[in-house]
């Protein structure tokens, strides 16, 4: 059986236990997270100057897609993966009219043009033919503009008042056109009615144009705010948790909806816990049988490896004094849900960078002949849900905890031998089934302690967070990520 | 939060109901953690219905309305202190209340901050005032009738009083103004009727002429043989009135829409938009945002939240086999926040929210009627809550100071015991000494308006 099968069973059980505890708190399914290149989660996310911890943001702004080797496992991209992909997706979208609406726009424009002719015709029948000299003197390009000029200049009373003529948009936006033209002659009624009808006929044309320009303006602003975050458009500043130094250029904004104090309180409350139990035994050859509670079981070459910061590696079923026969309990204590989100874009202030609407609508519209946001070029990603292999998603909640404790109770072992070769003072990192990191830290995330059993053949060893990892400076404190929930903007 | 279980019939009995409690706290969006007996089968749907009904029974008594639960975790708490001393609106409060609301059949989901004004803007942009073919036809036909009458009026005048000459036109221009006399009809109406037949001193204002019941009464210098002309003038004016009432209505509604659209996309101090304050940094936004208002006053809200006697206390009966118990849920320090997007005030030209154009457009679109119509169909479902509507906004939120206190009472026993192995973690409210602007209140539920 492959390590992928081992991982599958481990993550399935972790997901099951986590969901049993907190699953119904979430709007969507909780998935375990494959250990990412960002490492663990820097939960102390903001300093007293309200500058964000870069390492925290690097974690939550990753793009989410399903892991290739294990189903139902979240794989995170590098830092900033989501905003980068979001920008690319937006670039592939345009706001367009469908065939029917394009035809409606043409018809509306054509009706408006017919009405322009009516204005000119009624004007000329009442006031005489408009000459090219009159057009020239008024500085207009055609007869309809001339009538508008006469209405805006003479009939409005602006000429008498020595003011500039009413503009077209002033007339179009007037509450009552008739009241805006107090000096119109009595015979102008019909022409004024014609103009009013024209202005109304133009409304659908303007609405089409406004919708097109709003759609394209929205896309431009979203792309601009995502690519060039500033304080003015809602970008945030970040600091390096090691040096404390703030970075000058802004990053795309995020909001974490839980205070640092609440997260800390939650992590302290270690009696809140999620556990997985498993048993190991000797298999054929060099392999170990592993049976996780509730799963079918599998064989692996090594089920747990402890690598010290000095480079020494201990296989926990082969090291001196250990045995392949043991019961194991992995416990994630002090778990906390951390909800967060990207800075939502507001059209009124043009602040923020994230708005799912154009993407959601473009995916929904697909290749249908619909007016609205549509993909004009391929994005090259699966835009569906995570369960359907969606490759465009972001995290919106993380379930974090302290580093898990691993308690191994050996049978058929040799405690005396083990004691001679094992040091409780050494710290290291743990890998489950050869590839699953249970946290990581340069000085070693785990320390160990052991306890004798009822006879020399039985003893217990417990791995828990090392003093080095618990004593790091405030902004470098990390938590283990059990899992998270996500959203796929294309469908959710 | 306290979790007390009154009476125990041994661990077995307690475990029976752990899952029920677990489901309830999950519905209420509180995290409570313990090892629950996984084999007890209480349906979360049933419990949610029970809880909803029991809660609404109490809410009805107080507020005469039903509330709906909010399903998503990120909207569990609200910053209740919605403005500072300088009346800058709390940005976090605004980010909560300006979310678009989507119905999820038995609860609602609130989308991202700003999602309601954003979607409202897109929707309003897609609306135009459209004139029906019927109205256009009516205007055309009436104009034709008016034109024929005008020709008649000039003809009748000339047959009675003689042909209108160029010199008479020029004389009239001198008296009434060159721009007002362009042709024989202008001459007849403006110079003859409104000047000569009026008082020969000034021109009778058109409004006065239009609104009089008897034209002949105010045109005292009109000769006796002018009756037919004046009758025709009155008929003409009435026909024009018919057109004008349509045109005026169109202009008014068009103007309304233009102003609304302008206020939505260009919020300013003058049109009633608001500035916000970042509750963490105290920074005041330089840009204006579409405004909301919240009632009651902060003083009232704070008093209610701190009033230990304001308790909504509900009990849900649970039965499993022969074991009967009541789960008691207490919400302490409750109060209702009434939330309004800033309504469009036509008189002062302030505000941005008016649902009428959308409601009218939903009704009118694809029909030959004059009125607001969607020129482009917006991408939202304009339906009711029960029809899974997608275009809702928050009308009110029922909040309380603390997440609910939950206890179980077993019938016939009195002694309360503390179940120490049940641990809990609360989201919010437990952080001591946070500044007022950052203080959270627990959101029990709300009422929501869906536009359709």
C-alpha cells in the first residue's frame, strides 16, 4: 500500500473527528490542509501599530486547490497565490451584451434617431427651415442639435439672463423640461413634447451604455486595486515577524474576524481537543501495519520519524528499544476557529479588492448568450467547486490548535535499551508515514518525555511542543493547522 | 457562558443529551466542545425548528415579529457601538450591515461587506424609464389633433378679424419680445389673446390661463365674436394637458432615477453620505460611503445590553426513549437594532436607497407599459425569503450582550450539578476591557427585507 493511501486514511479520520467536533459551525465542509511551504500558522497576526504579520497573511492569501495525491485534502499555493490568480481570472472577463440586448440597443438607437427627425421636422414646420448658416452661427453639427441649442439658449431664458445655454445633459436630467424652458414661444409645445419623448427614448440607450461602462469600470478598479494596493484603496502594511521591520509597499487587504486575545485564549484551553487513535503491528518484510480507528488499515515502511535539529533521524518502530507493536494517540489540544476574509470592494469608495460577483456571474453565464460578465478568454483553471476539482479558491476559516501531542505506548519493547539511547532534552520535527509534517521548526518543534510501563517490555513516550517552539517571540508564535473551510468564487 | 445540568441520572443519562446540546450550540453559533455521545440521534433540522419556534414565540411577545437565524460564522458578532462621539460611523458595524442577504430556506447567509450597495448599484444601472408604445402613440395622435386645432384657430381668427400681416407680427414682436413671436399662432395666442384680450398692459401668464375654469372671464377685452376661437384654444390647452401629464410623469421619474443613480455612485456629504471610523486605529475615512442609520440610540442599546433583567428565556423539551428533559436557553441583555439604508429623500436630494424602481422594474419588464424596466436583467433572483431570494438587506438585528446560557433540566430533580468535563470556548465577548467601539454583541437573529 502506498504512502498516499496512508495519508488518505489519516486525513479522512482527522477530517471526521474535526467535523464531529466543530463541523456544524461552518457554512461549508471542513477539509484538512496539506502541510504547505508556508509552514505553520502565525496566529499573532497584528502588532500594536495595526500592521499585519506577513507570515499570517502569506498563509491566508494562498490559493486553494485539491491535493493531487490525496482526495479531500486542501493544497495551498505559495503566498499571494489567490490574489494573483484572482487578477488573472478578472483579466479574462469582460462585460458584454447578448444578441438580444445588442439588438435592443440598436432598436433604441434607431427609435431615438427617428425621434430626432420628428424634432427637426416639427421645428421646421413651425419655425421655418433651419439653414446651414444658422447651424454654423450656433456652432452645431446638425439640425437636431440646432433645435436643442435654441431650446437650451433661447427658450430656457438663458439668453435673456446672459448665461450659457442649458446643456443636453441638463435638459435630460431636468425634473420638468417644460419648466426649464419658460421662454418658449406658444408654438413650441409640439417641439418640446418631441424633445421630451426623445429624452425618454434615450433612457434605455443610456442604461445600456451605463451598464456596459459600469461593468468595465468595475473590472478595471478590481484589477487595479488588486495589482496596486495602497493605503487609499484599502491595502495593508505587513511586518516581518523576525526583524519586526514593516514593509513599505502595501499588500492586498485581509480582515481577521477574531482578536489575537481570543485566539490566544482558545489555544490556552487545551482541554478542547480532537484525537485520533491508531495501532501498529509487525507486517511482512520491513513494513509496519497501521490501523487507524474506523479505517481499513495499511502497511508502511515507517509510520513516524523523529528528526532532531542536529540531523539525527529516529524511526519510532525501529529505534533502539522500540517495537512495531504500539497504540498511538494523536491529540490536537486548544483548537480555535479563525475566520477571516479579504478586504471587500466597495463601489462607493473604490476601496478594497475582492468582489466575487463578476467571477461568479461569468462562471454562471458560461457560454450562454447572456448579457453580463463573461469569459472572453480561457483562464486555464477549473473554476468549479473544490469537490469537483476546483483550482480557484480561498480559505475563509482555519481550524488551528497547538502542535499535536503524540502518545505512543509500546508493547513487546525493551525500555532499558530505549532509555540508554534516548534523550528527552533533544528537540526535533515529526513526520507521519514518511511525508506528513506534524509541524515544523528550525530548532525542532517537538520535545519528548517517556514513562515506564508495568514491565520492561512496555513503556510510553509522549511528543509535545518543545520549549524552543513555545518560547519564541510573540509574533513568531505558530499554531498547527488542522483544517479549513474554503470558498470557490466561481460557484460559491 | 455557563453550562449547568440539573440532576444527573448518571453519566449515561447525561451523555444522551450531549448531542442535542451540541446541535443547539451549533445552531446558535457558539463553540462548545466535549466528547459527545455520537450514537444519540437528534436531528439538527428538528432541533433548529424547535429552537426557532420557541425563540420566536418569545420574540413575538416583545417585538411582534419573527426573527430568522443567520447561518454563517463570520456574522455571529456585531460591533454594537455604531458611531463615535463625532458621529463617524463604525466601519466594522457598517461592514456587517451593508452585506447582501441571501435566503437559505430556513436561515439567511450574509455576503461580504458592501455587497448590498454594490449589487444595488449594478441593479439600478440596469434600470431605465421606458415609455410604452401605447403612450408614444397617444402623444403622436394628440399632437396631430392639436396641430389641426391650431390651424383652425388661426383660420378662424383670420376669417373673422382679417389676415395677420407681417407688420402686425413685427409690432407684436416689439411688444412681446422677438423670440416669442415666430409665426401667426404665436401672434394670435401671445399677442392677441394673452395681451390684447387680457388687459393690454402685460401678458397673461400661461399658468393662469391654463388653470382658469372660464377663459372668457379673465379675457375681459375679448370681442364677442371671439368665442369660437377661445373655445378652440381651451380645447387645445386641454389636449396639451393630457400630453403634459404623461411627459411630466416621465420626466419626474426619469429625474428621480438620475438623482438616485448619482447619489449611489457619487456619495458626498451634500447628498447625505457618511464617513467611517476604523474602530481599531481611530482613523476617519476621507472617502464618503453610502449611509445607513441604526436605532435606538447608543445609550439605549448600552442600557439594554447591561440590563441583567432583560432575558429571553426559552425551553425546548427533549425526549429520548423514557428520558425527558428541558433544554433552557437564556439570552441576557437583549435589544433590537433597527437598521435602515439611507432612504432617498427627494425633497433634500439626499440618501441613496429606494426599492420602488426595482419593484416596479420587476413588475414591468418585458411588458408594454410606461415605467421603470430592466433594460438588462440583473444577475440576482428577485424573490421572497421563502422563494430563496438573493436580493435582501438587513432590517433589524436582535442582539444580546452574551452568547446564550444553556442548561438542561431533568424533570423531577432539583439539584444542579456542574458538568466539569464539558468545556467551552466562546467566540467574542470574553475579551476584557476592549474599547467601546470594538465591543461585540452576540447576534441572535434578524429580520430581512427581500426585494422582488
